[in-house]
C-alpha cells in the first residue's frame, strides 16, 4: 500500500488529491479538500514547497491525512473490508470531520453503528455502556459477516431485511462447515437477533421472523472441562521458576483457583480489596460482569499468598501466556482432549494436547467450582462464582442434577446419626437399559 498527494491542474488554486495504491490494478484518487497555488507544489516530492506558515501547516495537514488513511487501511484491509474509491472518500471525510452518509439497511454498517453507540447502550446490569468483551464480540461478529459476504455473496452486502430463518440456516451450515464451535455459532445467531431488533426500533425494515430467532449452545463433556486439581496446584506451587514474571503469574493462578473469580476481576484485586471480618480475612469486590458485590472468605493457602505480597498487575493476555509456561515447567503434560483456537473468532481445533498447552485464565474459576463442589454448599459456591442458576453451574463443572442429588443424599447421611428406626438413605443409580 502506497499513498501520495498530487495536483491535476495549473489553475490557481488547484485541488490537492490523494492517490492510494492498494495493490495491482487498485489505484484510487480522491480530493483531500485542500488547495494550493501550483507554483508552490513540488511534484517530485509530492508535497508543498516553501517556508511560509501557511505552507508549513498545509504540509503538516497532508502528512496527517497520510497517517490517518494508513492506519485505517491497516485496520480494515486485514478484516476483509473492501478497499475502493468510496472507502478512500470516507476516510478523507472522517479526517475532515464531515458526516459520512451511510446506508443503515446494510447489516455491517448497522453493526458498526451499534458498536459506535456501545458507551450509550444499556448493559445486563441495567447500566450504560457495553463491556469491552461485548464490544469485542460484536467486532468479531462483523468480521465473520464480512467473510461470509466475501465467500458466499461475492462481496455483495447483506441487507437487514433479508435476514430471516432461511438465511440463518444457510449461515449456520456455512459456519459449521468452517469448523466453528456450536457455542460460537450460537453467539452469532444471538447477535443477529440483537442487531435486527435494534434496527427495528430505529425504523429499519426487518423480517417478521426475527422474534423466532433461537440461539444454540452445547454442553461440554466432562473430559472437555479443563481444571487444576489440588495435586496439580501443589505441583505448580513447587515448580522451580527463575523468571519474576512467571513467579508473579503463578501467584495469580493459585490465588484464582482459591477464590473462583473471572480473570477480569481476579487481576484487578489490590490491597484495598482485602478486609477482615470477625477475625477472618476476606476479599471483597464488585464483579465487572454482574455488578454484584461478593465477599470471599480466604482459605489458609490464599492467606499465605496474600501475606507474602499480592502479585503485581498484569494484562489478561500476558497472564494467559505466562500460566502456560508455568504449567509446562510444573510438568503438567498429561494428554488432554480440548478445543483450542489460534485467534479469536477462528474455528476451534479439537485434538489431544499436553495439558499445559490448553491452560488459560478460565481454569481458575472452573477449578474452584469443581474442587469445592460437594465440600461447600452449592448455593454458596454459586454466589461466589456468580452463576445465575444451578443448571448453569452444574453444566459449567460438567455435573448433572443427578450428581447434585447424590451429593445431597450423602450430606444427609452424614448430618444425622443412623438408627434402626431411621435407615440411611442410599444412592441408587438408574440401571435401566437405555
């Protein structure tokens, strides 16, 4: 990609144009909105010549236009957005502060409008502003649509009014054919419903079938749920780490497995979150996703981590990177079936991997929930992990409602002494043929 400025007239004033070369046979020219006396134009350097303040300011403006277009190109071209003359004019208009006329009936245009208005949208907590994760999900959704348009519609834009149940079926077939997971396909269907409903509120024509759009999801098999049991956590604790960054990440990882919070909340914990109630140390925090205030009593192992000094703050991406290294050094290399993806929004690859390779920040919350299930009453665990329903909690750790029933029976047996008059309850599993 190359950009240069030029003039096409000897008349004074002459319009200054931008020439964008975006590949073979892809050259586009548009006016910058700037003018100059042709005598003050250096054609060889593609720049104004002279030392007056006006010329210096003009030269600086053209450099800024170049930078603005280059940044937009580097962002849009990899995302599959078509680079053409209209695209170039849009960038120049944006630079000059002009309102760009757009067609909101076009799906990708409306998705972008929804993203731009994210700070003013109501979130799940009934507050203003969509979360960073939600905005990222919408950006990935838009990129997926652009790929679909490129492959199936030969680059033609999808109109919102054409999104109906038949369209969704074809879209799902395409996504499954690409290897996307059921959950990711379901998220995209949910995004279609959200965007179409919002468009309808803004008088954009939508299909009458939008109200029937149903999301899809899958429950993970127990072997697909990655956790760190107490023995593995002990291996991690004893691993010999030489880098300070890995020692710090290990602290976050072990603490996370003991308090059951999402990584976004975990990595934001500071000394201000540590409190003491009735002689018991707790971590008190407001969960980002739910807005819920939770207080988590600290086990002795967690108190030990904190008293030795809280780990210092790191980004989520670094945390995910470092804990893989920590677990590899700790020798967590058992063959583990899992799905992984190289980039967000890309299809998952399901295979057998060394366990350390499939470790990510999710392991903290899931390990806590799994390891303490049956030892701490489920409602208390759900309150800490912020699961809205018992069904979702059990799916999260790969259990069923029958597992919960067996747990309750065992709990009742321990609760009351058995007598001849009051026989113990027994766990009877269903042996009927399926």
